[in-house]
């Protein structure tokens, strides 16, 4: 599904209204219907509940008036708190306020500072549920005055908030807070999801996200050629390798994982287990010689190949020829989990990158090895996927983590284009960028996955998919989605706090099954 900016969404609305001759009042009605349905789905029963819709004077407010009218039909005590004078409303918003009032609804004007405590605060405290219909994507300056105070009161009320389209105060493109922002329990975003819901601090303010169809034709959206995709199960399902009745272990490839150093054998083992769990037929770990017994104890289903090591028990420069021989019969390689930053090991990574001639995932200290030597990325002898977290990305681009986080899409796209690689920029809303300009944002994953080893698991999943024959872009997209979904399934059983990497690995097969069999939306 396309992930849109505020400007792209405005253009889609314009094209629907002017080009397709869809009346704007109909789009507003359908938006309100969709929001009301989601409210009923998530907060039923609504009968007898008190809901306050806090509305601004624009189109978002108009959507809120429709919601208020429809909730009253559900025998819900819905009322509107309007953060402006009713006389200032125009167009469809004014029409829908009149319809709400004609149906018996009451509108409370909060157009003066004194009304915040006298009118709005009592309404909020006597509500079971709040609806944010203040700004949506129409905000273009920091929130001030009455709207800012209203948002603060809403957040402090302790009541669940449903945001229409976008939590008010959240930048729709970058996910930045513009002064202050609503913290919603549920966001019902209209027509297409907005970038800001998945970028920056957007996930902290959006809550559960549901995408509502409001009647904008799919062919109109396709014609707009929106460049960013939100990954969903329907995108991933056709990428999962089929398993024929006559298949054997060789059918599903041989993943080679060059990993580990003293004290970090766990990284190698977790990457290997993830590659197996995602379906690779064979997995072999190449590791420093003195660690092979430790890894063979940890790994029953994967093989281990001992190679020369430094005195610090990291991979040494003498390992180059053995590792090139190792790579020769592998379908794909992952380099980096737990290898450390010894100078010999880093020089080894440089040589392998240029000479190994296999599809490759470069992760963790494999990425740190090329920081300051980014020209080597363009000399890779096969398709290359980089999997940096923001700190590693900053070192690759010679900037700071804060700068990367300010423009995650731009940073990932820049590195992918400049170095002709596929980039997986990890974090909430992991981004996948291709050298041809394609961009995708992941919709799965949760804060419980902020624990040691989950990055090693992602590298293992992606190399396991590469080994099964997926091209780099497809392996990266499927890998990040299934990795996050495995984390979500694990967290659904035991909670986010205390989740460990082994829980995620064990959930990978269930994540695959969920994508193959379940049509429940994940956003």
C-alpha cells in the first residue's frame, strides 16, 4: 500500500473531486462512516457511552461532525467541542455541523481561553472516549493557543483518544511534533496511510493504526505513482518461496554466515538459527578456529567451518583464502554478526566484499569495517544488502545519528543510490531502499524487540531468503516484515517487556504461516 505525504494526499483528494467528479461532501461522509465503524469495532458496545469530538474549523473537523452524527445513531452520547466560533466554519464542514445539530447534537464552542477550563475540561472528564478532529494533515505551523491547550487537556484526561487521519500536532511527512501533539490509542487514517505515522515519533503518538477506504479509486492512486510503499502481508505473501513435494535441502539454498569472535558466538548462532527458521536448506557458520567447538555445541542443525584467527580470537587476514573457498559453494553470504573491530578482521571484510562474488548481507561490525571506505561498497562483486542501525548508518555517511533520524527516508535513499546497494535502515518503521529509487517502510515490529541479538536475527533471515533465490529487494522487504511479525507474535504471547531474541527466532515459522494464511490487516 502507498505511503503518502500530506501534499500527495491533497493531490489525490483534488483528483478525485475535480477529475473523477466525486463530490467532496460524499468523501467527507464516507470518511466519517469509516471512522465511526472503527470506533464501534474497537470500543464496543457504544450504547450509553459518552464521546466528545474535539474539532477544528477545517476538513478534519468536518469529518468529526459526521462521526458525531453517526455515533448518536448508535445511541451514543456524542457531543462536539468546537475550537473556534461556529460562524467561522465554511463549506462541507459547516454543512456537516448543521446536519449534526439538526439531528439533535450539541456543539460547545471553545473559542476563548476561558472556555478551556469552563467548557472543555468538564466535557473531557465526563467522557468515556475522545475523538481528535482538530487538524489532521492540514497543519503547517507549530500548534499554539487554544488548540495547543486543548491537546494538552486531552492527553491529560486519561481517556482513550481516536485520531482522525493523523494525531493533531504530528507532522504528516516526518513524524515530528509541531509544538505539541495528541497521543492517540487509535488512528483511523483516511484513504492511504501517512508517512508521519511510521516515521520519527509518529508510532508513539498514533497508537493502533487502521487505514479506512473513503472511496478514492485505486486506479487514481496508481496513476499518482507514489514512490513509498508501506509493507503489508499482501506484499510479502508472493515472495515466500514455494516448497514443492519433490524438494530437497539443496532446493532451498546454502547460506554461509561469516560471524563471531571471542565473547560473541551468540551473534553467529542466532543468525544461523534465523536462516534455518526462514527456510534455508543448509546453513554453515564460518568462525574463528578456537570458537568452533562452542558453536557446534550451540548449533545442532547448522554446520561450522573453523578458519584462521588473530591472537584476539577474531577472523584473521589468513582466513581470506579459506573463506573464498567457503563462499564458492554457498548460495548467499552474511558477513558481520559479532566479528569485532580488529584491524585484520576489518581488512578481511574489505577483501571479501570485493572477491566473494555472492549475494551478500553486510551487518553489524561488517558495516563498521567499511565506515570511511564507502567506495568499497560500489566494488562489491555481487548484490549487496546493508543492514545498519542509525549509528552505523551515520558512520557510513559521515554524519550523526540525530541527522539520520531526522530524515530516515532521505538517508536510506541517498546511500542506496550513491553506492548501488539495497539498504535496510533499522528502527521503528524499518526502511528498505533500493538503488533504483524504490522505498518501503515496514509496518510490523514492537518495542520488545529492542534487545540484544534481534539485528543478528534479521541478518540471518535476509541471508536465508537470499539463499533461497530471492533478489535483494524482495529478500530485504520480506525479511524485515517477517522479522517484525515474528516479534509481534512473540510479544502477543508473553508481552514486550522481557522479550528475548530466542522468542523471536521461535516465532519465525508462525510468522510465515500467518502471512500465507491470514488476511487480517496488520495496519
